[in-house]
């Protein structure tokens, strides 16, 4: 339908059509894929936008939290009001869910490679400390999903005036020059547990068929 609109109402003419399965296109995609993208190829959630991936990981972590607290009482936030007085949608709620009267917030960070500094790192964005009672951090990597319980305060980074609106950040870098993503991941996990007061509560490996 979109192509038809280009050609009939958009004063355009179709000059070429190429499939991503074509060998030439496929080789070009591989050549220009970023370093981290090569390791995530074919993994769950890898082709999703950060927002959609975050929503899927949030649901997965909720299932994990329910398994870890089988007798807990879970509910979603509803009826919250915005500053203007309107009702917030579920995706805009101040926390992700309620467990036994505690507000639970999930933030996920993708294992990423920074070319300029030649290092792997994991960054968690939008952490608003007044909006939750318990913070869960999920590290998304080529190996799987590692979930941590954070103390809600350690290692936060502010961004000046933007912090009040966008929240704080948390950056966990691996050693500079360590190019192996799995070794870098283990370094990041060790930092989260040892330096940033996190408890490693769950791991979901992509290759065990659990999804």
C-alpha cells in the first residue's frame, strides 16, 4: 500500500527492488553491521526497537519476579494522574508493578560497544528514585538476560536540570580494550555485584529453550 501511494500519489516511480535475502544485500549488511550487532544477530529481541525490547523484557522480568515470590500479591498501577490531571496509561505508570504493596521498577541495559574508547558497557536510563521502592536491573546480552536487585541508590549519574524530567543514569563499563563480549559481560556482572551493591537474582540464557 505504501509503495502504491509513492507511485500513484507521490509522483514517484519504482526504479529498483532488492530483497534483504539477496546475497549482495546480505553481504553489505554484514560488512556495515556495528561490532555489537554481529554478536546479537539472531538473538531474542535483537531486531526490536529499544522501547519495544524494554516492554518485552519488562514482561519477562515480571514473570521471573512472580516465580521468585510465588505467594506474593501482584498488581499493576492504575488510575494515576498526570500533572495536567489526565489518567496515565499503563506504559506511562510511575512504576512497572506492585508486589505486596511495594512499587517495583525494571530498567534494562543492552551490552553495547563504544568504538571511541574500545570498551563494552551497559547503561540504564531513566531511573527516578522517588517512583519505586525496589529497583530491578536487567542486563540484555548475546548470552541471555541477567536480572539484579539494586539498592536503589548506588552509582547513579545525574544530568543537571534534565535529571528531574528524565531521571538518573547508571553506567557499568568493562575494562578498556577487552573485545570479547562474554568476558566483558562477566566483568560487568562482577562490578554490579561487588561494587554497586546488587544481588544477582536470575539468569535466562537464550539457548536453553526456556522462552
